[in-house]
C-alpha cells in the first residue's frame, strides 16, 4: 500500500485482518495524509482553520466511531487524532514505515511488483495497493492567463491563514470548498476580497432544519433524481438561489457538478465583504482585468484550481491519469492487472473514509481468494457504462472524472462483492500467493 493517509490506513488494516502480510510506506513523518497538518510547513492541503465539511458520523469508519465529544464538523486536529487512535486500536502502526518514499514501481513478466525505495532498497511484492491521495500536486491554470502580475501569486495548497493578507487586496480564483473557505477567512483581514470563477456554483449549507445536510435524503433505494429534487426543494425553502446574495447564477442544476459546502460565504458576499467577479481575462501588472471588462487593483492572487492526479512512482507509459482521468472498475481495479488496486481514488458526494474502507475490504477479499473479479471484457464494459453516465450527468471538467454518490456507491459495491464471492466459489478460487505468505504485499503512500 503506498500512503498512510485515511485510505492507506484502512487498506493496511483490511489486508492484515485477512491474513495477508502487508507493508505500508509513507513518505512523510506521520500518518494521516491530508489531515496530518504541520503548522506552517505547507506539506498538506490542510490549513490552520480547516474543518471537515461532511458530518462526523457519516465520515467515521464503520468499526471505529468518532468520539461523541467531537462536534458535528471536527477540525483537522481532531481528525488527525482520530486517525492516530484508529491506527493504535487496530495495530496498524506495526505495518507502517514512515519517512519512506516509494521511488519507482515495476511489474515484472511474472506479475510480481518490484518496489524501489528512495534510499535505494529494492523489495519484491505480490500485489500493490495505491493510496497516495489526489490532493497534493497543485493544478495551476492551464493555459496560464495572459499578461504579467507584479504581486504575490500562490496556490491554495500553500495557504496557512489569512494573517499575511491584512490590509491587502486579495483575489481568490475558484468556486470550490477551498476557495470559499479562503475567501471568507481573508475577508476578515484583507482590505478587499474578490472571488472570481469561470462559472457559478451551487452553495449548500452544512445544516438544514438543524441537521447536517449529508444526513438527509440518503437512501440509495430512492433514485438519485428524486433525492436531488428533494434537496433542491429544501435549499429553495431555507436558502434561496445564490444570485440573490450576489454570486453568479450556476449554469447547471444541483447535482450536475460537485457542490460547494459553506456555512459562511453567502453571508460574507451579502455583506459586501467578498465581491463576486467573473473569470480572469488578463493580468495587468498591479491589477487584473476580468471577462466583463472591469479592472481591479490586486495585491495577491490565490489560485484555488484543484489538484493533478499523479503517480510519480509509475512510468507514464505504464499508467497515468491524463486530465485527471483514470478509468477503473468501480474506481479500484485496472483490467488486465489483477494485483494492482487503487484505494480512495474517488470524488464522492459525501465523505471518502467509509468508501475507502469498503474498497479496502473488497481488495482484501480478492487477494485472499474470497472474491473473483469479472473478466477483463466485463470490467471494461462496466467502466464504459459508468463513464458514459458520469460524463452525461456532470459539467465537463477535470473535477468530474471520478465522481461517485456516497450511498449509491456503497450499495453497488456490496452487491458486486456478493457477485464476486459467488464467482469465486464457482471457480474454486483459492487464496493467492499473498495470502499463503509466498510473496509479501506492499501497502504504502508516496
């Protein structure tokens, strides 16, 4: 397993519990991935004021609830403490090697994996689980905006807090969760905050009717179109359209793009503390020209433009996610490579942790011989159907290449595990070399 964030931890646990020898490699000095915030060092996408935007109980692993003392939406420090307690409770730390970077991975003609570490050590494993995350390699605007800018330019990945923006004119580009959080925080420090984007976004609150939003209308037995219509109705009732507050009207319906969760942005825009602008047209030295022709003096530009999905330990000719798009069977398996699995490579409408946990148990079943994959042809057909539906539903964007709906995905994955268990029994499957101890498995994150 490559990576000891939330996905790598639960993968390591599932493999170990299945009796599979497992090593987990983590390139940093602690577990927790994104949530292992180090005050001011910019090594994760977390920032000082970060809180989760999915509720505590929906985010927790199934066999390890979050403490009742936690608020509905815990801070990054509480989440990091939760992951540390999870690792301690299940003995995961015994399998994790910190400050160990996976430099290169190569699959041999016999199917075994050769793993080269940054210190030159080479190891051989029967299977590889990739859990290196997809919020660590900043995506900058492509192509770059024309012109030059004399002020400070940064990506949201480097944002720590808004203190350096005191008295300055700040432009935040983006309409995602990070953009909203940063614009809100900057509005309490900066002289002026502009929020620019190519298109509008639906803003959803953390609470509706006093309950966390992600706990309402969750049954996968109800068609998504009906659930989305119910949510749209609730938002019209309690919040109204975003353009009434001063943000641009979205060019899509709720559910056709990844929504933005914010409890504060609408209030700050309504009070004039954050001012909406269209996309950047040109950088003009100490000012910025927007696509509506307006020009604003700006001291700082913060690009909240997402992240690239990259795997630096793979040769690009072997595997790469061009434009963040990596087709996978149920977002985990690659046809033709049965001993390679990806955990947490999803963009859910909901929390990622329970999905990664379900994926990890699925992979463990497969490697232990309790589950059999469909044929490569059937997997590819399933991938094609999933992608056709996803691209038909969502706005075309690099952001919408691995979307899943939380409850629907869990239900569909449970059904596939049952089908695969039947296939395994019918084929007389036996545990792989991994489970027998012939070759060790590797679990780690780079």
